[in-house]
C-alpha cells in the first residue's frame, strides 16, 4: 500500500467530533432542499449518507464546504463554528470533498491537477518566486499520484482519462495536504465492479484518524466502509443508525426496493 | 496562452520524458504534445534560464539592440520607444485578461495615474503645482500610488465577471478622466502638465531618442521577463487555474478574490512603468492621455497582438503605432480610427487570438505539409 499522509501532532491530539451539524437547513426559494439536519462524525468516524435522488445529500455537502450558505443551523468542524467561513478557509482547516460530477482541470495533466491541489493547502500560494531545487509540492503530488494509482497516466490531460480514472483523480485531489475530514459524493458512480473493489480498498486504507462522510447509492459499498448511516428523504433525516440497523430497516428497504438497479 | 497550450507547456519538461509511459491509444494527448509550442514549464525549476533561450529569441533581441543604429531617430523614437511603452501597458492587460480572465479597461487609467503623479511630485512646466522633486523620488512614489490605484480598481471589480468587469473598469477610467479634466488645484484641468522630461543620468540625456529607446527597451524586456517568470511561479499557476475554474480553486484552498486583486496589483506595476515612459515620451500628460479612446486603444493593442502570449502585447503595439504613424500620411487624421477599426475587425474576425494566432496557424499549416518537422523538434531537452 502506498504511504499514508503524515500525521501532525495537532490531529493526533484532537478528540471529540470532527464534524457536528446542528439543525442545518438550506432552501432554494420555496424548495427546502435540506431541512433541519443534525448529526455528528467523531474524529476518525465514518458515516454514510444515503437517500433517493434529490434527497438533498449533495446540497448538504455544499453547505458543509461553504459552497452554499446555510439558510439556518450551525456547522462545527473540530469544535470550531465554521458556518460563516468561506470555502477556502474550511479547506485549509482540513476539510475536503469530491464532486459528484468530476470538477477537474480538464486541459491540465493529471499531475498538475494534483499539484494545484497540493499547492492550495500549502504555504506560498502567492509566491512570485519559483521554488528552487527539489520542490516538496511536486514530491507531494507524485506521492498522491501513486496513492490513487494514476502514475502511468500522470502526464495525460484529464480529458483523455477514462471515467473511472477521473473519479480516482477526484479522490486524489481530496487527499492533498493533511485532510481531517473528507466528504465523498458518490465516488462509485459509473465505476466498473473491479474499480469499485479498488475504491473500497482505498477507503478502508485511509488512516484511522481520518474521518469521512460518504454519499453512496450502492449500499454494498456504503454499508461496508462506515460505522454510522444517515438516511435522507426530501431534505430531512429519515433514519439514523448502524449499517446493520439500516440494512434491516423495512422503511429503508422499501425506498431502495423502489430504485431501478443501483446507480 | 490557451488552456491547451498551457497544458502543452507543462508537458514540455517531464512530460516528454514520460511520453512512452502514457496510456496506449491516447493519440490526441500525445500528438498534441509533440507539436506543443511550449518552452514553458509550470512551476518546475528550469535548470538554467539559458535553457529556455531559442534561436528566435536571440534574433529578435539582436534586432532590437541594433535597431537604433540603422533606423532614423524618428523611427527609433516614434515607432520603437512608443511601441515599447504602449506594449508594456498592454502587457498588463494581457496578464490580467489572458491569464487571469479579467478584462480591465482601466489599465491606461492606472498608467495615467503614474504619469500624473510623476508630473505632480517631479518637475514640470507648472512650477506652482509640481513639487519638483528629483526623478528618483518621484518615480517610486508615482509607481506606488499607481499600484494602489490599480489594486483599488481590482478590489472594485473582481467580484464581477465578463461584461460587468468591463463596465466597472470603464466607469473608473471615465471618472478619472473627468477628475483630471475638471480639477485645477491638483490635476491642472484640461491643460494637464507640460514639459515633463526624462532625466539626465551619468551624463546620458534620456530625452534623446537613442538613450530613451534603450531605457524603454530595458523596461519592456524586464516586464516581459517578469511576466514570463511569474506565470510559472506558484502565483501565476494559481491565477491560470482561477481563470479556468474559480470554484474548484476555491475548493482547493485558494482565496480566489485575493489572488485576483493581487494580479491587479502586479499588472498595475507594469502599467505604471509604461505610463511613466509614455509621459517622458510625450513630454506631457493631459486628460486626453487617459481619455476613453486611450482606454480602448489598450484593449485594441492587446487583442490585436493576441492575449495568449506576453509577446502579443508588443506585437500589437508595433502594429498600432505603425498604423497610427503612417496611416495619417495616407489619409486624414479623422479617418485614422476607421483604419484602426477596420484592421481590428479583420483580425478579430479572422483570428480571435490576434496576430499570434494567425502566426500559429500559419506555422501549423507549414508543419503539416512537412510532417517530419514535428517529429524533430528543434528544441533541446533540458
Ligand atoms: N443550486 C440549486 N438551485 C436550485 N435548486 C437546487 C440547487 N441544487 C440543488 N437543488 C435542488 O435541491 C434538491 C436536492 O438536490 P441534491 O443535489 O442535494 O440531491 P441529492 O440528494 O444529491 O440527489 P442525487 O442523488 O441525484 O445526487 C433537488 O430538488 C435539486 O433540484
Ligand atoms: Mg447528489
């Protein structure tokens, strides 16, 4: 397995909740996309958010990352209230996300996409001087390249990658720097069975101190890699429990029975 | 530089070495790299600055250095020096627009602020208004105030996009024009400041065509190299990322707004230097120097040359100055704008990337008729 992200003392010492949502809501005009969602993710905890299309899962992520402002409610990240913080400050504090439909620099190479991700959370973003000698930023990008197994296509432009490889890269970009909590938005969508197995392996291999929240329609994946599950429906929290409880819940089964196949 | 060129540029270094390791069947990516014009490498340390020097650079530089020795003083001064000064101001727009995706019409205003400040703090014909300080105090002050003004314009406009950026910067430019026109206590109204001259230094009088030409050349070259360097430094790389996908950059930890404002500050530095050269060139500054037509002329120059490479600003400036100088001999002054407008229209219609775009297409056509040219790139690998 590739190397893990170096632990920083601050993270090792952190206890308590990595993420805490308190009555978070978000409306688009009259549409209540997310309503009164409250849950927490312990440091090192892993939670799945499942629910039908349009349930408000992605919107919830957007509120957590600051892409959308919350209409009401608070978002706490390692105890700090980040509800009003702009996205880049949340990212620098150790929050990361992947996008449901890949949001990559399509004309840049894989390597340079990762490079920008590393640079975004490193010092010297405004530097007018080119780094001399061996660039630590470059080295970090190489390391990520290896972790998401894209070394062979490192110099390919993203536009030339397969869908699965682009999803891998999305994850690689979220792993840049020292993430403390990662929000994965349907990372398995459109992946082949083999790629899904790799994804599960990658999620399981994340360092134990790293928390994540996973939106996933494929319950086989979702329930296998998390310790808590939230079921959302029409913007609200419908259920909350361990994977075992959720799997056997008749109401949840009914919702998922109604789905045509697994997206 | 387009995103594709940017990619090619970045692939030029390590990418070339790893060419064989690419995925099989990824034809487009590999072939586009092979004919990539890039001699630029994003934030990778170049083994030495000299490794990037090509034959064409040497030829152009030699021509520029020799130019005053075979050209008449008129050509040296009117065409050479003026093009370099205007090119520097247009370069500031190319940097903002081509690499930052922000079209500002206020770059001549920023240059004009530097010009006015030079006249006010330095010496001019208006002894009652000018402080008459030495050039080596007045010039840094002028540049500093101009950079503040440019940063202010950036701060005002970075939250807007596209047409709104153009409108806001145009409004700032027009406001400054009227301020200069109507204020007599500081800006001396419509008369402006006459007799603002380049200094004499170490016995060299920079008012003379040849010394002034070399002064302008040194500034232009410095500005050009500065931009070329910064575009591959962390700041420039991030700026181009922001141009392509600001939301993603924000989600990677970049403070998009701060980055954009900083780009305005850096662009203002170039415009300020160009503005000071222009005042020395004209020997005066008046509200007309910062009037609407000049605000737009800067845009015309940048687009004419092509905003995808820093050199485009200077190519555009030379064409513009040549047209301005010689079209007047052929037709009367009123029709000059018609000629410029016509040439501008033709270029924009036939090549959105300006003259550089035309040149690139021409080269491509030549190299496709002689495919071996693409297989044997002239560039040596560092
Ligand atoms: N920017 C927006 N403006 C207006 N409405 C939006 C916006 N984003 C999402 N919505 C609406 O909010 C609701 C929830 O959308 P969201 O994308 O969060 O669902 P989701 O649970 O992620 O669904 P999926 O499984 O399809 O990804 C939907 O009805 C959607 O149309
Ligand atoms: Mg979604």
